[in-house]
């Protein structure tokens, strides 16, 4: 009896070992592939950071090196002390903060109305919103300038900020989220005598935190990285943002400072 | 009182009529900012630009002033059949962007799907790290990454240094106007160079993107694959394991399971990714503006940048607006075309049984997704829904 059991046990043991051996091999291949791809994705940024601490000749002669031959912060000194970097940063910060706040408020307000409030024309409004979302932003470059110019807010903070204060996609996200909140919560508040705005502000909005975080991330990233809108809405150097200020100088000098936060050249106006 | 009677039928349909009093007013109040902002900066501009594209406005004063004339389709005909520089530039821009789309859209879709499948393994360690690494280029601003690219693809830059290790002399990337399918040949056969379409010779149409444009193609794949990877990951996580398990029981190997079971279920996401990719690729602007401004030899000119250049640099406002509308039409046509190609066809009953899946598969965020994933999904969910009503 024991002789019957024993070979079976060893066989199954062997088989398991064989399988796991193959598994180990395939898994190490998988990890190797992933690591190589990850290096490809991250390496450019590491080079960029390293180069910003290199001297000019060093950057030209050893573009791949991650450790500067002579460590220097000259590029950063030039950037912070001898350029308009503070102005660009200030402009970017102002626009980003105001736009993010505006979007959080207006998007959730409109999203709530479209999701919950019953009024005539709501469906039509919603259809219009979807239609508006499908217009590619590049097509709007010239048109936006025309309107901004026409109503007299060209080359001002108003012109940079107001057109960005709400966005169709954000309203859509908020609407979808509000629809997922149970109506009974609001009804409770209504019965207790809260007005529409009160219900929205004190009851529903605190429950919408995940969606609000989404909106904050999207609008912060969107307005911080925005370029085309600022190109068509401003021209004076005092209103240049970081994205507009990025250099068009020879590549090597441009990359001496990290990413977009660079250039000692005056912005094109 | 009159309002109550007018709303009576609607109210009868809804249950809690008393509680809904005053909702219409607050509804309009709540949506007023949206209506004003989107109306003023999206709807009005489009109408205004439509007028400008049919006018000879030169950028001075108001486009509605008395001295601005309606000139019909002249701006459009100059671009499509004028025979002049405008037509040639537009043709060149279309050629450049068409090659860009042809290369970027399939490659970014394939790469992002591959990354998603690799990262989505259940037993993978460091999944978060890999996901972050692949997503990293996607959150960086297009301006920053273009500057980085200019540096990396400099003639003495990192990429050429790498190529030199394997014995290849790299091209002078952003200064090389040669088409990549010309392989350095200066002149093509006569029948190709003699015939032109939109002011561009067939030889140039077939030459592919210039080396400079090809660097932008690589840039686009690099920056977009992360975002689309997240969409695919979300869709993969949403797939029930039972179908795959059933296939496993039937003896399908990993390759078959992917092509016959997983991929068909990813169809809605595939559609979203392809559509977003296509729309995004026809709108290349930031990279060109920051990087090459159309140089070398106009081979990185795109319709979006050409539209900007015509209006703001050359004061040809009518023409600029006309280019923008032609671009809009191109995008709409391509989206519809793709939708038609990828549409669910009627399948035979036998095949139907094989692929019988609930239509809801692949939409909606999964609970396990990170904040960024949720953001990306939330962003595209409307588009997805819009595309398939």
C-alpha cells in the first residue's frame, strides 16, 4: 500500500516543482520587461534633473550621465535671481488657484442642478452641454480670442481666468456623482425645512468629496499646464505664465533647468 | 397660481410635488454661471468665428464693423483649391498630421494595452510602482515634456549618444526635414513628383513624416500611453473572471484567452481609447508651438498650428478660422468613420453564444482604482457615454 502511495506523491511533488520552475522563469521575464520599460519611462526625467546641475560643457559632452562631473547650481541661480521666474510663477499660481476654486464651485452647482433639480429645459441644457464638450479646444483658439477681445478683457487676469472658470467635462463628472447619492438624504433635509441652496451646500456637497477631489486634481493640473488659452488671451510680459515662458532657445541650455521651469530669456511678447 | 396649473401635469407624474416648489427658479440660478460662461466662451465664439471665416476681416477693430465684407467661401477655396501658398501650406499640414495620426494612434493603443495587461497581473509585486512610472509622463505638462524632448533629441543629445553605443549615427532629429520613408533619397520617380494633391506632390505625401515629426510621434506615444493604460486597467479589473475561467476550462491557452476572450470584452474601452487618441492627435498644438514652430521646412506644421499662425502672425483671420473649421470637420468625420468601423455588427447566433456578455462590461470605475485612475475614468466616462448613447 505504501509503495502505491509513495510514487504518486513524489510524482505530484515533481510536477509541482516543474510548474513553479516554469512560472519563476516566466515571471522573471515579466519583471525584466517591466523594469526595462519603467527605466525608459523614468530615465528622461532623471537625465533632466541631473543636467540641471551640470555645467554647460559637461551637459554637452556627457548627455547621459546621471551624476554631474562638477556640481553646480548656476542654472537655478540664473533662474531665480536673473529672470522673470518669480513673475511667471506668481501668474501661474494665481490663475491655477482661482480657476480651481471657481471650477469646484460652479461645476458642482451646475452638476447638482442638472442631476437633481427639476425645471423646464433641463434636458435641453444637458444635451447642449454634451454638444459643447465635443468641440475640440484647438478649434476655439481664434474664436476665444475674438470674444475676449470684443468684451475688453484681453491681456488681463480676467481674460485669463474667467473663460476657464467652468468646464463641461467637470460638470458632467459632478452630475454623474450627484445622481449616485440617494435622494432620501436630501428629502430628509427638505422636510426639516432647508432651502435648495442649503441642501446643496450643507448636505449634498460634503457627501461629494470623492468627486470634488477629482475636480480639484483635474482643474489644478489642467490650468497649471494650460498653454493655448494664455497664448490667445495675453501678450504682455507681466502676465506670462510658466508654460508660456518656457524657452525656445537651443535645447541644451533649455534643459539646464528642470522641465518647464526654465529659461533666462525674456518671454516673447 | 397660473404656474401651478401649468405645471400640474408634470407634477402629477412626480411624487413629492410640495417639496419641489421653487425648484425651477433655483435650477436656473444654479446653472446660470455655467450657461453664461459656456455660452460666452464656447457658443458665441464658434458663431463669431464662423462669420469671420466667411469674411475678409483683417484683425483691426470689430469683426462686425461696417468695413468688413462677406466674401463667401473664398477663404475655404483658397485653402482647398487656390493653387497658392495657402493651399500648399494647408496640404503640407494635413500630410504631416495625417502621418502623425497613422503612426501614433495604433502604437499608443497597442502599447497602453500591453502595459495594462502586464501591470494587471494578480501576483505582480510592485504594481503601484510600475503603474506610477508608466503614468508619470502623462501628468507632466506638454510644454515641459516638449522642452525635455528637444534636449534629448538634440544632435549631440542623450538619444544619439545611446544610438552611438550600438553603432548608429543618429539623425539631427529636430532639424531633419527628410521624410522617413524616403530613406534619404532626394528625388522620387517622375510620376510621383509631377502629380500633386492640395499643392503637395505625391512623392511628399508618400514620404511619411519627417524625422523631426517622427520625434514628435515618439513624444506623443510616450506621454499618452500612461493615461490610456489606466483606462485599460480599469476595464480589465471590471471584467469578471468567470469568462476567462470558462475559457481556461475549455483548454484555451493564454494567447487565445487574450485575443478571443479578453480583447472582445474590452471593445468599449478600445473604442474610447481610439476615439480619444484620434481626436487628440488631430489637435497637436502645444508641442509645435513650444518646440519647432513648423520648422524644419514646414514638416512639423499641423493644421492647428497653421490656423494659429495664419490668424495671429499673418493677420489672415478669415483663413485661420476657416482652417479651424476644416479641422473640426476632419475630426468629426474621422470619429464617425471609426465609430462605424468599430460598431457592433450583428453576429451569427452561434458566435453570439460565444461572445454573450452583458453590455455594461467595461464602463464605470472600479473600487480598487487609485485616485488618479478614478480621475481619468471619470473624465472619460462622459465621452464614452456620449459616443454610445
